[in-house]
C-alpha cells in the first residue's frame, strides 16, 4: 500500500517522449531572500531575470518541469509563470497558498499537489522526507514509506548546505542547482488502457457539463456521485462488512440532491475478534478506496483524521475547465449489537453521469468503464432515526436543523410508512446507544454530557417542527410507553466516563 501518488504514467500519457526537470524554492517576489541566501543579487528584479533566463535556456516548450514548492510569495505572479517555458507542475511548499489546488488551471500550472508525489518510484517533496519532522499525518506516512524502499527523495526547502545522506536525498533548491533545473528523466509512450475509467478520459470534464445541463443538477453533485461510486467499487470485496448512510445515501436511495460533503462508511464491530483485528479490517477497507483514487490525474489525497475507531481521508478533485470537488470518505466502527439484519438492504444503480450517458452517448459506456453504485444501505426508518437523533442531540446544530428537517420531510413524502412507528422507535433507541459508544470512543465526553441534559430542550424544539415530524417525535418520547426514555434515564444518571460500559450493557439487554 502506497500513500503517495506516482505521476509518471500520467505524464507519459499526456506528454510522451518529453524531458522531465525538477527545481525548487524560486521565491519569486520575496524581497528579503536576497539578504539571506542570494546575496549575489542587488535586487529582486535582478534575481527574477536570472531565474527566468536559466529556466528558458534549459527547458523547451515541450519539456516538463516540476517545481517542488515555495514558488512565489505573492498571489499575482501570472506574468512570471507565463514567461517560463514548459508544462508546469507544482508541489506546494510551506510558503505557497493552499488555494492554488483549486485555482491552478487559471494560474498556468497544469497540476498542483498538496502532498509529496512519486516520479517513477522516486519521491518528490518540498521538505525532505524525514520521519517525525512534521506533525502532519500524510507527510509522516509517506516519510515512513520512503524509509523502507530504495529510492531517491528529490526535495527543496534547505537553501544552505544540508547534511542528509546523498545516496537517499537530492536537494534541488535554486541555490543548490545554481538556478538551472535538473534533468531527471524522460517520459515514454504508453498505450491507453483497454476499457479505462472514464474519469481518466479527456472528454470527462466536457461530458460532466453536458450531463449537468441535461438533468439540471449541479456539476459538483454529479462529480461527487461519480467519485463516491468509484470508491465503493474499489471496496466491493468488503461489501458484506460495511454499509453506507448519511446524505450521499439519501441522494442514491431517494434522489435528495443536497451537496453531500462525504460518504459515510460504517463497519460493524465484531466482538468475537480483537479490537486490533477490527481496526485492521477498517484500515484495509479505507486503504483500498484510497488506492483506487491515488493515481487519478487531478486528485489530491490526504488523511484528515486517523483514530482507532475512525478513518477519514480527503480527496480534492480539480480539472482544467476547472471543476472542483472536495470529497471525504468517513469510515467508522459501529457496535454490531446496535443493528439487526432487517436494518439493511442491498442497493445497486448507476451514477447520475452513467445513467444520463447511457441514453445520450452510449458509445462512451462501451469504450470506458463507469463505476456502478453497489452497497448495503439502511432502511428509511433507520435514516429517519439518524436524522431525528441529530435534531435532538447534535451540539451547535444552528441552521443545520432546517436542512435536517428538509431531509426528514423528503423521506416522509417518499418512503415512510406510518405503520412502522414501532420499528422506528426500536431503531431510534438502538442508534442512540450506538452514538454514545462512538462519542466515547473518540473521547468526546463533553458532547455526551450535553446529551445527558438535552431532553430539557425538547418542548422548545417541538414548537418549530412541522406537524408530521412533531407527531413522530412525540410518539417516540411518549412517557407512558417509551422504552427510549427508560434507556435515556439510565445513561443520564451515570458519569460521562461510564457511559460506554452502560451503553454496551443496555444494547445487550435490547438484543
């Protein structure tokens, strides 16, 4: 498993038989750099002229140059980029602006990367890949990977003489190279893979626009749907071990087209195997999804959070047009005993893009591979229970409550059967205990304390709810017959530190 994208094949497909150069730390528009490590220049303008001259004497229009960070200190540097030859790529350094990842097509870079990448097995980074040097999850994972292999780390950041092992590290700062980019290899010709994924096709971005116009949907939603289906396809062999819920599930099942921010993947925690074995199962699932996206041109991947019971990675997609989407896979372990087999069913269907193109341009579906959505999902009553629990217990819910109410109204109108109120009560109670377990696992005890006092605010909440949701909430919280209120009272009377053991005890009682 590699956490580092290798961009060599992508460059070969786009620019076969081209030279590849590296250089770092230009510090364009950095007035003070000439007083630190570039004292040979009397002004920044003189430095600019030297760098541009050396660049263009070395690099031709068809060559590839990868800048390893700290390119410029000011935002308005289009004039500098336009004056430099070659196909230009950038790995962000500590002085570069993160917004470049989104806006690079308009700035002149053909690709921008937030994290280190590989080039035909060698590692390219701004800072040298040394374990423990940065408190950054992704950087440390890549540094550990580099330490285990026989490869070179081309890096910048160090403007003066460094003491790193020259058999493993090569410094390509402007100072180290005397402002002349370093030739490190050439691209080769690569045939287009048979039945390649459509996202790798040149036509992907333009067809995204066409589909959006035809089905009157935001291109970002169509793009995220495609990417999430792509992730699910990569973890299809784990299908019996996980299910999805959340806003993306609502979109696929009910057509509720909100701008879903993530795909929520839940794996059932099996008590018959060890905690470490459960975590290992989840890690393999997440890593498989990560691996499927890693080498897509235009994708930037990084880990957002890595807890024992939770893994989240971020995927930022950009294209030349440009189209931009920030996606998250949020995977967590949930207690097996909080669920029943009847809570799930298998849902399968095309992505919005695949469904539309099957009618308007079916030849593309024959030429390229399109991912298909296929996953275990939760029943409507389970979706409603999740949303009602958010309404009742989510900290700092603010204006989000109106979005939640809108989703509930949508399910009421399309899928909910009033005869299933007993099933909804049962799921609501089980999922309440599940949420306590998850919060405890993440050490969010303050949120548990908030929940323990939440029922005092129910009358105020009920006043703002539409009648149909208000009636369901009252049926769940009915004081004469509510199992939930008995369960809640048990949780409310123990210290927050003890709620995990109490929740597990009550879940077993319910089972």
